[in-house]
């Protein structure tokens, strides 16, 4: 069928006013869902369960509550595996104990020839979903993240990198 001359297709918006969700939270649920890579129903369930679309879990894990970071974030900072971080917590009382540990292992954050064909711990599925319990848009995010400042982590991260460089 030939096109009509002089005819322009007008695109009308589906909704003329903002939804109740958008009025309350300042942005539509689908935009938050796209950022989080989840469905919009997940965002609506967060509002129903936690009262806020920017909260991922009901409460923080023990690691997030004590250190302000997940165990995976701590492990990446210290160039260790999460199992080693957990073991340090049991042995020394906290994972930021680079000054107490005599020497890092010779294979710190490296693969030995024996395990060269296996995945690194950071590529395993069990550690991929370990994200902080609050989104950066949450009002309490800065307070919860500031807990890590109590542990003087910068000194320990620098020591960890120094030890890793010694072993290379």
C-alpha cells in the first residue's frame, strides 16, 4: 500500500502523568530495575517488604554489619580468597591483620601450576551475587559504608599489596 503524502504519524505518550511510584521515589520502577538488572516486580516487592526500593535485603550480613563491606569486597581489597578472610577472622579476630600475620603465602592471589585449569574464586557463581545490602541511592548508605573506616583498612590494604608484590 503506498504511503500517504503529507501524513505524519504522531506518537502519543502512553501515560500523561507520573505514576504513584514515580511521585514517591522520584523515578519509575523500570529505571531502578534496569540499573539493578532485575525485573520491575522485584522493585515493587522491595517496597512492599522493606519500605524502600533501594534496599536489597532485610538486614545486613554479619560482615556488612561489622566491617561495612561484604566478604567478597574485603577479599578483593586484601588480595585473598573469602575462605582466607574468614579464617583470619576466626584466628585474629578481624581480617585486617596484615601487621600480625608474619608472611603472606607464596601464591597470594595467584594460581599454582596444580590449579591452573580451574576458575579463580572471583569467577565462581557463589561469589558473583554478593553485593552490598543497600543501593547507593538509599539514605543510610553512607552511614553503613562508613563502618569500614573504623578498621584503618587503608594501612592493611597497602601492606597486602606490598606482600603480594614481594611474592611476584
